[in-house]
C-alpha cells in the first residue's frame, strides 16, 4: 500500500510537537525514577533539577546515590532516547522512500551487517572486542551499501521494490555468515545474543559516541520532510513538479541508514521501533512528513525510554533485554498494521 500525505494543518503541528515534548519529558523523569535502587522519587526530581543550568538544589541524596543517578540512570535514559528517536525517524524515512508502512530501519541489511561484524569482533578477533560499536557501525553501513549496490544492478526500472528485495537477499546472506561464524565459539553465544537483543546501558561513552551521527542524520531527514510529501504522490508526478526523485531517495536512504547504523552500534539490535512509532504518529497527527519526522523523533525517544524502564523493573533486580520488550509490543502491532494494510489494498 502506498503512503499518501494527509497534510496536517500548520496550526496543529506546534500543538502536536508541544504535546510530544511533554510526553518525552515525563518519560525521561520516569526513567530516572525507576530502578532496583530504592531512592525517594522526590529526591530524584530535586537532583534532576540540580543538573539544570543556573539552578542549585539540595536533593539530600548521599554522594553514592548521586553517582548512581548521574553515572548509571541518566546516561541510560539519554542513550535510550537518542537510539529510540533515531530508529523511529529512520523508519519514517524508509517508509517515505518506499511508500510502504511496513518498511523498517533494518530493511536494507543494516541490522544483519551490524550483527555479522559484532560477531566477528567477539568470536574471531577477541582483541578487538572493545571496539564492538565501531565494528557494528561499519557492518551496518556495509550492509546498506551492498543492498543499494545490488538493487542498482537492475537499473532504474527496478524501483523501490528492487531495493527491498535486495535488502532481503543481503540480510539472508549476512545472517547465514553470522550463524556460521558463531559455530567456531559456541561458548560466546550468550554474549552474542545479549548484544543482539539490545542494551542501552553503555554509559556516557556510548552517548557521546552516538550523538554526532544522530545530529547529522536527524538534520538531513528533517530537511527532506517537504520533499517526501511531494514524493508520496508518486515518482512520476514528483518528477513533473521538478523534484529529483532519485536524489531525494538517495539522501533519505543515506541519512536513515546512518541513523540506523549509529543506533545499532551503541545499543545492539532493537526491533519494531521504526514501525510502531511512525504508524502511531500518522494515526494521530496525519501523514505529512513535515510532522511525521519530528514527531517520530520525539515519540521514538519516549517509547524506548519507557521500554527500557519496563526492562529494568518488570523482573527487578534482574533485567530483561530491551529488545525483548519492544518485540512484545511490536510483534502484535506489526500484525495489526499488516491486516490494516491488506484490508486497505482490497
């Protein structure tokens, strides 16, 4: 089913953005409050206020409790917010390019490439295990490059469908290689699967690592919102209006793949965020990508912060992998979207 742009009135867009920011702020506060350590919610709020510029507040927390909040919970909440925002915005970008609500950030082999290179670092090059994020990033970019290059071998006549099929082929091939490599060190399977199921607890280093890529990819995608609206009416119509559809598609794919690669590099593989959040945004605020992209960025951040909160608290003091939580939410949601898509196509 092709996605068409139901334009959101310009006067309503700021209201949706303001509401989304309120939800994000509330989810981040909840993320700071939740955890195995028993800390007074009021003291946590006071400590969060003390971190604000030009404001000094005595929270009454002991230094060890302040350290727990600042060194563990705060960077975890921020990493979850950045990763969730990137995955949701990348999903919206892919869906705009392919004009399909089922398009996903892992569509073009990014996840498979990241998983392969992380496995290589863990199993075959243990001396480089500290550089798993860099290896995953390189693998994600490489997977997308292979899929795009393979899709282009069919020429322009293949269109977006060819890119989708190329992504499926590359994903299957890279996953097969990853499974083969895993057999060399079966004892490392648990470590590999822990990474594959996702984790946002990497601390400040992971946050500062992902931030520059997040900024570049987010700016590129936001700048192409209006062009995706034009592209949504059809490639031939967009070309007749003076839009270089191939250029727009390439830049959006590049930015969305950069966002996916950066997110995967610091958090592992976290599925369904790029399907759930953009679809909810379209249902609530309309289909214009000038609204869908920024709202997906904010909504994805809130969604993953809350998913991480659930992962930390459902079986506390133990933790669920965050990818398991998003699968619980995303798999039934995917079925609903699929049924709605098939119903609309008939």
